[in-house]
């Protein structure tokens, strides 16, 4: 069994409930078991996409029908499944800043902020001074 450090574990329901009370914080999905959506086909998408959105809506008031693709990976079939499941936006890991005119709503770039990043490093990233 792999020993996962505490900082790499998912939040408990209690931690998530506490965080969800913060003003301005909205929850969204990241699939149920974190598979590579680009490798799934057909019915494999259903539980991965519907279950987390249903789970969030049953427990929290502020939930957006958005998904951050695990590993930032998707496919045309995955994006169609995401849309059928009721998601309004999908976020990649790469891609950097939004260009003028935007990106397709199911392929929005996401600026990755790695764990352990210093405050100065965070400021550099959000200022656009460093690539994604």
C-alpha cells in the first residue's frame, strides 16, 4: 500500500463543509475516481461525471457545474460526455491565460498552482510573469 502524505490526501467531508462556508467559495467537480477522461469510452463516463456533481449538490448550496479535467486531459468524446452530464465548463491544466475572444467553454485553460509554491511564486504566476 502506498503511503500518501497527509497534505496529498483529499479533504474530509468535515473539512470540505468548513471550507464551503467561506464567502465567495464555490465548489465544482473533478470526477469521482480521477481517471484520464481521454482514455474512457461510452458508459464509463457516466459515474465519473454524474456522481460527483450529484454528491456536491446533495451537500452544498454553492456548486458550479464546472469540471477540472483530471491531469488536464480530455477528448472530443469526453467533452461530449461532460456536456451530456450537465457541465457548463471544463478546465484543462495547460494553456495559460485566456486569449482575447476566449476559448471553447469545455476547453478553458487553467493556470496550475503547485503545492508548496511560495507566496512570491504565487504572485509571479498570477501576474502573468511566468508561463503555466
